[in-house]
C-alpha cells in the first residue's frame, strides 16, 4: 500500500487518459495520490480532480517561479480553494535559487504570504526549496510555532541539511531520483532519516525512477522508489509502504477509511 504525495495530474501528459494512469497506479498498490497546485489555475484543477476522484487529494499554492503573480486577489482565491473538501495542504510553495526566475526578495515575500495562509487555515505546507536552504530556514523560523507541519518536497539537501529540517519538525519527501546510481547524497538521506519522517513522491510527470529514467513519470512508478528505499534501509517493501502511508495520514489527515479498500479492484 503506497501513497504518492506529490504528482501533477492536471498536467497535459495525463489529460488524454487519466483513467488508465489511475488504473496502473492501482495495479502497483498505490491507494492515494496528492495532486499539487503550482499556480491558481493548476490549484483549481487539482481541487477539481480531487472532487471527481476518490483516490485523489489536492494542494493549492503558488510555486516560486510564479511568485511575482501573487497579489491580494490571488491570495483570496487561494484561501477559498484551501477551504474546499479534499484539499489537504498549501503548496507547493518555497524558494528556487537554482532557476532564479523571480527576484529572490519577491520569492521570499510570496513564501511568507502563503505560510501565513497555511498557518491561518491550520494546514500543512509543501515546500519546494532548491539551492535556497539558508534563506528558507530564516523565513520559516518565524512560523514554526504556528505552522501545523511542513514537507520538503523532492528533498535535495545532504544529510547535514536534512538533520536541520528534521530538527524543525519537517518531513522529507523522497522522489524517484533516489534510484539513480549517482544520487549518493539522496540515498544517504533515505537510509538515515527516521522512518516516521519519510514520505514518497513521484513529482510526475518529471523525475521518473530507474528503469524509466528520461520517460514520462506517473504514480505507478512510485513502487520503484519504495523498493530502492527498502533496499537502502534493509527492510521489506511492505514495511516501507505501511510506515510511509501512516506518515501521510499523520501529515495530511487522510483517514484510513478514505483510502481504497481493495487495490486489486
């Protein structure tokens, strides 16, 4: 039993035959998928998908690449979307100094505004942080006492950075890149992080794991990520599934009775 905590099911890669994508996920033991918003349009689409499909949940937020677009009106729209049923977090939000598509000060303000929204709504936050952990720690420190919980999506830091994130109470979400032979730092994090602080994700349609590297990723492929983490930790695939699923329930409030009863159906 696996849960993909970070997918972009509203992207064009899935628009033609989402039913088949969900069917393949089910066949690989994926019981739930969280579809992630990156701007107001995709957030609205994610919420609509969650309303239509019992296996899908949603998050709403503005990605740092769109930070300049966030204004009072969009914040109000996000607040309304966050209140919808089956929307479980604010995200993905954060800082991206690798691409640097928006001024860094604008990115930080956008992050702060959405952290305020998450705190006011009592919701978790899903973070996109790339080459920006120092500034991220400075921004988020002021919200730790009121933020419900945070998830570091597609965690890219080394074990030293991971320990700081864990000390702050955050969860680390591991993508398919952990299966790549040269991903030694990420593999170390997946091996050493406490089992009760790890989540699984695809970030599909991006970052397909081995043996599908370079192809369109999809929720079904999270099985390969789970297998790799089980190998790294010297435990069973079943344990990885059980523990990470329990973590998802704790973070996002996805109750067991809301999960698919029989993944073989």
